C-alpha cells in the first residue's frame, strides 16, 4: 500500500504565492483550479496571473494576485464568513480556517491583543486570502496523504511593513514557527512570510531532512523577490512505501541491575510505544556477565526512550543507530474457525497478502477453556487460515 507524499524542499524561502505557484507547477490544469477558486465568490475583488518564470536557469511557475484596491483588509471573523459562505468543499474550508487561525494567534501574541480583535494586514489582504484558499484547493485536488518539509529559512536584516521597520523574519513569522525546525540561510531580507510560515506549519505532518520515498513529479514555485540565492520553493510529489521505514535501535549494556527489574522494564517500554525490545547476554570489559538491552523505535520517540533508559535502569549511557526496515503492513481479522471467531494477524507487502498467524492470547484462552494443547490450537487455526489465503477469501 503506497501513500501520496508531498515534500517541501524550501530552498530560497516560502510565501503564500510561492506555495500556490509550486503546487500549480505540479500540473494541475489552470482551468480546473480557477473554476474551484471561483467558488470563493470574490471574483470581482481580484485577478490572478499564472506565468512561467526562470530563476537562475531553473524553470518554474510564478503567481501574482492583482487586487481591486477599493476593498479593505479584514479581520478573522470577516475571513471566516467569506470561507463559510463559499461553495468550497467542507475539508477545504476547515483547512483554510486552520491556517488563518495559526496567523491570528501569532499576530495577537505579537501585538498584545486577542484573536477576535486582531486586524490583519498581510493575511487579511485579498491576495493572502486567495493564496491560502488556493493552496487548500490544490492540496485537495492532488489527494495528498502526508506532507513533509525541510527546516524553514528565516532570512536576516530588516523589512518595511505597516508598522514601520522591523527585523526579518517578521515577529509574527517567528512566533508562528515556534517548535518548528528553522535555519539561517544568510539571505538578506524576508524569505519566509507569515502566510508561508502559517501554511507550512498547518499542513506539514513532519519536518525532516531525510526520508525514503519515490519521486514522481518535481515542481518549482518562483518568488517575486530577488536574493543572492535562487528564490524558489521546490516540491517533490511522490509515493511512500508503507512496507519500508526508518527505525532506530537504542542500546544499553547493563551488568549491575537486578534481573527482577527487567520484566517491569520491558512492559513499560512496550506500553510507551516501542516497536520492539529485547536483550542479549554479553560479557563486559571486566569479564562480567551482562545484558545488552535493545529498543527499536521511531525517530520522534528517541528522546523519550533515552530518558526512560537513563532513569529506569542503572546504565550511565545510551547509544543508538539508524536502520532501514522493510516490514509487512499489518491488519487484524476475526477468522471463523472450528473454535469460533479467532483474531488473526495478516501481513501484506505492496498490497498483496503474504501470510497470517493467529494471535497468541486468543489461542491461550481457547487452550485453557477447552483443555486442548495450545500447539494443536495453533496448527488447526493455521490450516484454516492458509486455506482461506490460498483461495483468496480474505480481504
């Protein structure tokens, strides 16, 4: 089973128009996009130009929203009213409102007020409304399962805005990017706008510099500002194989802890969400018998299990390393057998059913209730299971 992945490679920076441009560059027909955008019912307030543009020899797309200046800026309630009264899909409306809320909270914090009183400047403007709603429309059309992104560049120096001269990145941008990986790319000026920051924070499932997936399409959104480096946003549309992933093995060698503690420790480790935990018998440098504890976990849980091993065991250090892991995608099914319905685990590779096995706890319960050897239970259920797999009777 494969998932549609969208990877934001933020090279020069990210803004609302660059995100919109890069998504359009993936090949969504302009006519389809504009038809969906017209459901916003703001057609008399703006025109949108979509053009091809070269940046340092790289061909991409640029978007320019031309607004009717008679329309003023709006607050959050005004924007929500426009979105709610539109003819857009419910999922598009909710995602757009989520992005605006990210900005509203940041602007309110920076200006010392509340979200219902904040009066947007950049994000309340028509072009930012079009950018954010347009991005949500295109993400829906692309049917994206997950979004990943690199760290977000901040820029440097100073910029002019409605409040005067302020540092780059703008205070609202920095507030939005709390708890998001950022980087200093030594570009003088504002390379990430509040709109761009809000979009990527709201839609990104995970910020990573490295992961494995198959790239199918590559697109470039070109910004309007000129920097020393290419001002482009690169998108990679691809598929992620659910049968392959990156895992970490955490290891600690222990020669001075009571064996009574291991049962408690293993139960706690698994309850905390580890993929697996096991021990190996080893001899340490002073020829002492010891155990090597290994925990398999995902990257986001590394810190949690480091702390657990350091606080719950006698070790003074933990080491870890990264592995690529291939696995079967797992599903559970209640199988009708001679013992009644029994839960079995099925394993799929690239969508194909490969194998299955009965769950131990269910077989144990049947064995105790019927006073039948558990191995006999296993064998009979397995025979039933394999016959159904061969006849393609399981889904």
